[in-house]
């Protein structure tokens, strides 16, 4: 992964467009105004994942690299495992239509196989085994996060902001590694699988990353 990162770090890219998925219109207007003030000719594509490759305005070219991070894909789904996998497959195939042949998609997802392994543990043990480094990527030092409910079809994460004393939650539809490999393999060839951005396959990791080349 380091060679890819070094290459990207040493390459200067001019930003030509920004992608807005489920973004409030007010934020889009604010961004457009800011781009004009800074005299930046940046097109904002407003799209919904379910409608891709359509967008407003329309895409005029394909992408060299797609980067999908965090919980993004696992907001899609619900009901049975079969329905969730089919819905997530549909979105990934739509991404594939926007990526050039032999170019890449990088998907980052929670390690639901690890989370599922905690399902039958007592609550105190689940919390104990769901403790990770306090980095910005995970949840920072002021946030506590833990899976309050785990099943084969849904994971409910509870968050507690210690500074502001606020609770919040996310309902996520798990995508297990076997399913992710099946989904990606329709349109891509998987070149690397990382655990917490490391090539070492560890038993305990919070996220898994997949680097896949468009067929």
C-alpha cells in the first residue's frame, strides 16, 4: 500500500469536481459560492447512489480511482441477508460503471465478521473486546462507541459524547468478508485485502479494506 500512497502523495491533482450524495442543498450552495470566491472552476455533481451513473449535471468522464470509506456501504440494506447483499451489490456495480477499466476502487468497511464473533458474549465482555486505539479514524478520545445490538442482519452501534453528554446511534447492515468478495468479484479483481490498513491479518481489527481493479 505504501507505494500507492507515495505515488499519490507525490502527484499534484487539480480538483475538477466534487460529489454530493445525500447532501443538503444549502451546503451545496455554500460550496458553490466558496468556489466562486476562490476562482475555482469546480463542478458539483449531485447524485444518489441508487441513481448512478446518472447525476446533475451529468458525468462527462470516468474516474481513475474511487475511494469509499467508513460505514458508507452498510447504510444500504435491511430485512434478510439476501436482500442486503443484493442491494449492496447493486450499488457497487453502479460504482463500477463510473470507473475506467484497469483502474481502482478502494472500499473500507467495518469488520463485521469480528463484530459477529462477539454476539453471544456478556455485555461487559463485548465492550472489553470492542476497545481500539483512540484515533480520529476510530472515534477519538471524547467518544465511546460499542455494539449495543448484534445479529446476523443488523448491528446497532451506540455512541456517547463524553464532553457534551449526548447519546446517538447507527443502525448498520453488515457486509461480511465472504459477501464483499462475492460482490466485488462481479466487476472487479481484488488485489489486496487489508486489516486496519495493514497487510497483517489480525484476529482483532475494526475495519477491513479492499483494493480492487476494474475488469
